[in-house]
């Protein structure tokens, strides 16, 4: 007499495996989208300058484009990890600048690098550079020159943007295969024990 498959557990495992395979396929699609986006960013450095966006809209960010702005007043300083042009690790000094709008501080400007986290002696002015991603403000301007007392920061690079969707896809496919194998082994053991 043949054993019947347990219906509800089989349905649950089949749905889980199908979901994991679907997530793996979705990650492969995201990989292709990210590669296209990174190619666009790589080409952006050779494009003409854009005016600084006062209200950046996520998804349409002009990343890796040249731009300029007027920092009327430095409202606040941040020191974060960064590298200089020689690749030496230290501190990137980022000014939260008032740019003249009524909404308050209007731009983050990574003005320069130093080996120590001291507050720079820079009160603002005209700044040109490249638009880079920022975790809080979406974008910041990385200055292409540094004021006295600081060194120039390494320019932003598309290599800092991860594209690990292939690894995520492989993980989801592995999880799907593991779930199917474990379920088949559990069924086999159940049948052997009966």
C-alpha cells in the first residue's frame, strides 16, 4: 500500500519553495536594473554640470554629476570617515549649509579631508564638485577643492554602490533547494518509520 503525501504540509512547503524561487528571480532582475543604473552613473561624470537640486527626489537623483552651490552659512559640521586623494583613511568634513531657502539648511557639502576630526575653519562660499549619495539627505556635494588646512577628498565613485543582487539570488535559490530537500528527507523518514 502506497503512502499518501500529507496535503497541508506539502502545500505549505511548495508555496514556500515557489516564493523563494520567485525572490531569486526578482533579485536577478534587480541585478540587471542596478547594472544599468551604475552604467548611467559612470557616464554622468562626463556630462555637463547640473544646478544643485533644492529638493532631491529619490529615484531621480543626479548622482555623480558635476554641480555647484553657494553655501551662505555653515549651520553645522559633521566629521565622518573618508579618504583623501591618495587613498589614506581619515575624516571627511561635511558642512550642513544654508543655501538661501526659507526651509533652512539646503545642502550638505563634503568640503575636505584631514587625519583628525577637528572642525574646519571654513565659513562657506561658492563650492563646486560632484554630487554623491548621502544616507540622510539623499545627496551631498563633494568639493573638488579643499580650503586651507584640509586636503581634497577622494571623488565619489560608483564602486561604493553595492550590487550584490546575484549573491542574494543565489541565496534564495539555495534556500528553496534546501527546503525541498529537507522536506523530501522528512517524508522519506516518516514513510520508513511507518
